[in-house]
C-alpha cells in the first residue's frame, strides 16, 4: 500500500483460515490499546474516517488532519497504512461481556443483548464493511481480521463451554459450528443487510437457537416470544 495514497486493491486471496501466531502483530497493534493515549486518539480518528468515508478517502494526510497530529507522529507508531488498519482492528473491536448466569438460556440472552448494542452503534457497520473490504484485497489483513473476529467470539465460546460443563448441551457438540450458527443471523442482519438489530429480531434469534438446541432451562426460563 502507498503511504499517502488511498488503498489500492490487489488480487484477492482466501482468508477464511485463522492467522498464524505473529509476534510482530502485538507490537503493531499495541499503541492506542491503553498505554498510549495519543495513539488512541489517532485510532479514534481513523475509525471516524472509515465510518464517514470508507477506504476510498482514507489517506495518512487526511488522518493527520483529522487527528490534528503530524504525519511523523503517526509513522512513529505505525510504519504504513497496513499497520494502521491492523491497529484499528484491535482498537475498535470489543468482545461481549457475559457473566456466569447459571444456565445457557440466560447467558445467550445476555450475549445477544450485548451484541445488539454493539452492532447498532453508529460506526459499527461502516467500519466493519471497510475492514471486510480490506481483508478481501490484502491477505495479511484478512488473516489478522479472522484472528480478531475469533477473539471477539471468545465470550461465546466461554458461554458454550460453561453450558457443556453444566450439561445444558451435549458434550460432543461442535462448538465451531454452533458459534457460526449463533453469530451468523445477527451479523447478516446488521452488516450484510444493514438493518437495525431490533428487540424483536433478538427475540427471534434467541428463540430459534433454543428450539434448535432442544434446550430447556432448569428454572423454567423461556425466551421472550417475538412480536409479529
């Protein structure tokens, strides 16, 4: 990628696999993650630019202007735009927060509610779309994005792990497939269809998941019936 030009597409690559461990990635993405307030402000500006104009208008010159810092200040933290985008992924994403609530039903309900708030935020879809576009054109960014996506799913894996330990679901369930089953509908609605994640949509996703799993809560809990 050119340092000051807008993103140039290169041949797409298959990026569905997880990224291999890369010790340099942490050093690229660390600034702005809490130990560098000035770096965090630059990444905030980068997120705003991706949300407002997407990739076509993203240049380091414009980032410098938006963040009100010198280009030298940016390059001191990240050597090029690829490094900036890697840092944006780590800075922008937020994993769900779900405590141990005693059984799978209530924890899935809390997970969907958390994702509803995240996906409905004003910047989520435009930034996600920009990063997906980047992942198609840049194999390294694609692999990093796959790894980040997995990281944001860690909470769901913990929920499913607790459910298996309690006996809420069968111990031989394929957690990877179940993750995709649960994440897919809400991601499709919020990102691909650009629709609001409504309370009714969440209730429908949860009811479908519980029914598909054949799950019955030990305390009589049942998912809210979606409004037609």
